[in-house]
């Protein structure tokens, strides 16, 4: 506790007598919103693009994979600065920029997992039984590929908050 702290104020008070815990919780709302939004958008778009890579053929696979390679070739903070500089500084543009930065992680992870799952016997059995392409990908392959995606989302949550904080420090984040 800070000087004069008590059990009433768990983290103490500042020099003006305001509760530090309530100020910390109030200030964390934007950071948590950014982290959840980035992980949610990256997860959904990454799943769709990763499944498209694995199921729609060689041309789509090469096109999406090369775009993801291009995004990964630029350092993440530099790319986020570039996107926010083009779109303008705001909370929504920060979320878009950090989502673009983290998108290749999910696309490449799901593409690799889906290609591995497509070689297994249960997928062949589902194809033989007449399951359509989209149903095969979303209800047969995707549930078996979710474990590494959930781990990636959990680990990327804090990194997304740090990248958004870096953009905010540079004056390009949430205003």
C-alpha cells in the first residue's frame, strides 16, 4: 500500500485521494477491448483464409500465401505504423492495423493444420459418404485444427495490446 493505505483501498490512493485500483480497472477497458477485437477479427479472418488456402486449390493457396508472406516480410510495428498513417489515427484504425499485422499467423497455422488433417482417414471417410466441400472444412476439419489456433490467440492477446500501446505512444493509437 502507498502511504496511508488501508484495506478499503487495496492498491492505495494517489496524492489526490483517488482509489488506484478503480482507476486501473477503468483504464484497462480500452486495452482489453483492443486485445479482444484484434484477436477476434484475426481469428475469424484467419480461419476463413486458411480454410480457403487448404480447400480451394493451388491458385488460391499460392495467392493468399504470398500475400501473407508479403505482410510478414515487413516488421510488425512498421507495418502497423504504415497502416495507421494511411488510415488516420483512431481506435478503429489501430484495431485494423494490428489485425493486419497478426493475420498471417492464423492463416499459415490453420493452412498447415488443415492440410495435415485433409490427409487423414476420417476426412476420406467423410468425402466418401458424400459430405460437401464447405461442410467438410467447417464441421470435419476445422474442429480438429482449433487447438493450436486457441493457443495462438491466447499468446497473441498480450502482444496485440503491446503493439496498440506502442502506436498510442507514437500518437497513432486511440485518441
